[in-house]
C-alpha cells in the first residue's frame, strides 16, 4: 500500500454520517456462525476503518481502542491485509492465495476475528496483486471473473467474514504472458461477487486499472460498492466513484507516520464536508492512543482509550 512518499455545521454533519453508518450496518451481517455481533455502544460520526498488516501485527489491535465518552469502538471496520490474486501458469488461471500469516488469521478466526465481530467491528479481507500478472482487470472472460468471485465469496462464507476489499496494486499486468487490463473484467467480477454475497461489504481501495474501469456496456458497478477510499496516506483526495459522501473516505492516514496534526485536520475536514468514512492504515501493537485520539476528537468528540 502506498504511503505519501510513494505513494462546528459539525452537528449536522455528524448526524448525517451516523445515519449513513447505521444504514450500511443494517445491510451487512457478520456471517459468523454462532457469533452474532453484540451492538456496540451508540456512537455518532463517520465509519472508521483500520487496515492491519497481518505479516507484522494482530487483528486484535483494532478492538483495543474505545471512546472515552460513551465507550463505543474507535474503529468500525478492520481489514485483513492482505490476501493475493495469484496466477497459475499451467492452467493459465487466477486464484486466491493466502500467505502463512493471512492463513493463520483465517484458521484462528475464533480468536482473531470473532472477538472483533462480537464487539460490532466488521472484518473484511483485502485482496491484492502479487507481481504475477493476474489482476482484477484482466480476466479473459466473464466465466473466469465469476470463478474468482466464487473463490472470494466461498472464503467469506467459510471463515465468517463480513466482506471483501479490492486493492488493484502490484498485479504487474503482462507478467507470465497475462493480458493487459480490459474494460469488462472488473465489472464482471464485482457483479458476480455481489450476486454471491448480497448482504456483505464490498469496498474499493481506489487505485489501479480496476478502479478506472467501473462500467461496461450498460452495467455500472459504482453503486455496488459499500465504501471507496483514498489510497494515498497523509492526503485528502475524493475517490472518483459515484457514491454518496456517506460512503466515501477522501482522508487517509498512516498511523505513526502521518502527523497527529494532519490526521486531526483530515478528520475535521471529513466532518465539516459531510463525508462518512475515515481510513487508517498500519495500526500496530503499541499504545497508539495519542495518534488515534488525534482523529477521534474530531470525528466523535472524544479521546480514544487503549486497553491492552
């Protein structure tokens, strides 16, 4: 994922974001057998998202932050970063791949995923290119796109996840004799995935060839996504996708690298301009309450409390 280097009116805005968050929450389910989410204490404000690099950090970090005022979760969505779309050169097909760290999280869902869901935090699986030429934008046929969509939805069902996040980076289209991006591929993929899991979250990390290929023929998948967000940390950039403000995050911060002043300013702008999502990346296992509080003060009017 990119860093910047390589990458009040307040009350009305909070109310709008809260309503949007409740609507989106009502349309998605945990999908975890026997692990229905206990409602988190009520909280007004944008949906907050935390990507977790599971090669280095625990998913459980997301559940360690609550709001001092009211006790609600500081984060609403946790993203497992990341599974991969890989390429089988023998069969010339794309397939879903988990490295040992992602697989460990999934295999230990009862201790790594369910505790978050039981707090009311949704858990998504991010899927990322892996330098092998396979990507979301170069499936050779509708059937191939649908087959990969089935792998994704089967994984969501098997491990009791709340949805899938698409991140079209590092595919290196053309490697291993693969095709360059085409206009139909991502549309077919997302359409099939939504049909397979109508009540789950599908989000878009707004980057790469797939993110610019959201319509084909008479089909436009923009409204299929629950969320879309800016991929450049430390910046403000409204995703170029036709979704309501309540489902967009123009703000993106990398915890521990984006300054607290910048994080606070981006959060303030999120509320003031009526956007409904705030994206963060790389929450680690140390006490980051000062970094988290920098934006929760602006988003929710409360400090964040860290509980190890």
